[in-house]
C-alpha cells in the first residue's frame, strides 16, 4: 500500500470571473461555480488516489453570497 503525506496533496486553484460566466443579474452563475467545484474535486481526488476519479454525488451546496464579475476565486489547501 502506498501512503500519501499531507504535503504531497497540496492543490491551488485561481480563476478570474468573467462576464461570460455571469447570469442576467450580473452575478456569477451558480452552475458555473458547481462546474468549478467538480473540477477541484476531480483534481483533489485524482491527486490523492493516483487514478481517474468521477463525481457521483453532491448532496448540498449552499451559496452564501454572490460572486461578482471581475472577482478572483481562489482555493488553496491540503486534502
């Protein structure tokens, strides 16, 4: 069995929110954010497991505040 150390699972993600990602309210579309969530989940799971992974279920997503066009969305962490 291959063991993975926390330092080897570091993921950094940044993306500028563009007008093409927005809805009619000029906020970033929730579906686009869910797509980013899926991409990040894939990157984390694949890096951790060293194999191809798929998302089978997302139970709940709560959008707490809108993301504006021009904002930079960042995520950095260990998994």
